[in-house]
C-alpha cells in the first residue's frame, strides 16, 4: 500500500490480551479479535512479526513469592508463551493468514526453532511470524525478547499493544487528570520510570534507534492510521 510509514513491524502483545473477560487462560473470542486486526494490517502489505507474553497463564513472581527458583519460574513462563503463540496461530489460520511459529526453546513437534534468516524469509513471503519462548534465557522479559527480535528482523518499529491510548504520567484509570504524552525520548521514558516496557528493552531500542509506538490495539483505527503515519498513541524515539 502506498503511503505506509512502517513496512515491517514487531507487535508486542501481553498474554492478558488473549484472556478475555475472565482475565485468565485463553479465550478463543479474544484470540479471534486480535487475529482479525492482524489480518487487516497484513492486507495493507505490512510485514508482521509478533511476540506475546504469558501473564494470562503464568506469572513468575507468584512462583518466586512461594520460594521457587527464578530460572525455573522463567522457563515456565517461556513455555506458556508458546501455548499463547499456538492459540493465536490457530485463530489467524482460520482467517486464511499463513503463519509460522518459531520458538527459542526447541520443540519440533509444535514449532520451528528460532532461526533469524528463516524468520526474515517468512516475512518476505508474506507470512506472519510469531516468536515464542522469549529469548530462550531466564532473567529476560518478553519485552526484552520483543526488542531483540525487532532488531534481528530489521523491523521499522516496535509496537506495544495495550488497552489504553498511549503513555500517561500516571494511571489514567485511577487518575482522571493524568496527562498523555504524544512523544517521548528514550531518556525521558527511563528517567520518568514510565511503564512503557522494562528498562532493558528500552535501552536496547535506544542503542539501536528503534522507535517504540504504544497504542490501543482495540481502537479500530489506531493501528491502521499509525502505520500510515498518523500516530494514534505515544511514540518513543530518539528525539
């Protein structure tokens, strides 16, 4: 499509996006809604890669509070991201979208191993690629995995999908006077300790000058218009 500002994106989804009203587990209707939005973007001619969290299935801090080993808790979370990736793959395939799931933790029966050049080739062929298994290493979040994969596939932007329309100086659900930012620099985001992504992910994007766009995925126009250059959210960039 002519006029696209971003032609290859890495979409970071929270696991909770798949949970639906019950806020836990995987809701097929929520997966279908997300898949529909992704298909619309793909039909615009945008290369789409996805990293999804696991908060709907497992939160490592729960295990840590119970005395669980940190690495074990993190590996459990990485496995849960693969379950979410498969659920989203199924929803997309039922809409006719060609999808490949790649996992940083090898499990050949359900996903390809993560291979950077193969992932790029899938994108070049118009396939959606979902990255599961985080980075394959404990102590790293799926935010960091998203930043890393975005860099590796040469994405034009990392899009953090949320349920609010951008980044605010405080929680807009609790503070009706919260101020929304249209643009932020990486340094401002880190200094203000704004909950855009974790500091490792933001620093990685800053070092490689990869913009981060935070938007409301459930706004029917936000993602489409932002890809065309009309930013509907908050852009975190070099300034």
